[in-house]
């Protein structure tokens, strides 16, 4: 039975992923057992488990404002922490799967392909792209640029002018292991649609709001990705 280490084992996505049965032996270390900011901690745990794969889901994400208010924490977790993970995966020749975000794209034209130029739209995305830079230096790796959220939709309002590829955690959880033997970059998400349309399918009481009015008039509205590569892989399985 092949083994997987899953960082961020107490996070929102991991809690959903644990509900799905697999043919892998999966380890969900807590921060005490594997601290991504301490190389020796990662090395000790990885050398003990001897995994075939490491899925790096641990990250600083919400609230987005924390990446403006505490750039040190953002850098330490998402950039330096990821770089440490890459170093140890390289040392022990472990396949690395990294969770990135659709926000690394400029968000001005939509339908972004994996080889399109990137231009992060906020500091969270900058920190995730910083992690990507380290991961791309390691050949035995896969970067997933993901657009997903919790189910049910957690917010009381949704943008009526932003187009994205939202999917629920469950949608990725049931398909994640179909991707882990791939390499390079894969856009992962659901149907291209306005955020309000996605949200109202599950909660008709969600308030419709404008991102341009709430955030700023230059906020990028076309944040959708081209997910053909992702869909093609799922179709083959």
C-alpha cells in the first residue's frame, strides 16, 4: 500500500478528504509532528514515514486581509514553509503535490490556461505563487491551481460581477487521487459562472453584491480558468 503525507491535516479540505475511502495509507501530521517552518521537523517525519507522495495543503489563507496585515506570517507559511517542503521532498525523492490558487492569474480576460502568464491579484496569491516558484524547481511535482470553497457556501453575500470556477471541497476530494501521478500544472475547478449563480443554487437567500463597488473599481472580474486538462484526466479514469 502506497503512503501519502498530507500537510494541513487539520484544515478545512483535509477534514472533507478524510471521509473518502482510498487504497492509500494516508498520514495527517499535526504541527507538533511536522512543522513546515522547521526543516529538521519535516525531515524527521518524512524519513520516518517514507511516503510515496506528499500533498502540501498546509497554508495561510483566510481572511485575505491577514496577508496585508501580517506579511511575515504569510511569507513564513506560504513561501518559506513550501520551500522547506520542496527541499525535503527532493532529498527523499518524494512526489510533491502542491495546492495553489486561481488567483495567481490576472483575472482580466478569463479562461486562463496553465501556460498563460501569471500576475497575482492580491498578496495571498503572491504568497502562493512564491510557493509555486519553489515547487517548479523540483521536477517530481504537480501544482494544482484550485478554485474551491466549503459546502454549504459560507458567505452571506456573493459577487454578481465576478466570473470564476468554484467547486466544493467534496468535488476535489473525490477526484484528487486521480491527479497525483501527473506532473506540471493543472487548473482545477468547476463550471465557469458568476459567483452569485454558483452560490444561489445552494442558498437562495444569499445577497448579491458588486466586487467593483465593495473592493475597488479596478478589481479583476474575469477570474475563470480553462479546466479542459482537468476534465480530460477525469474522463480517462
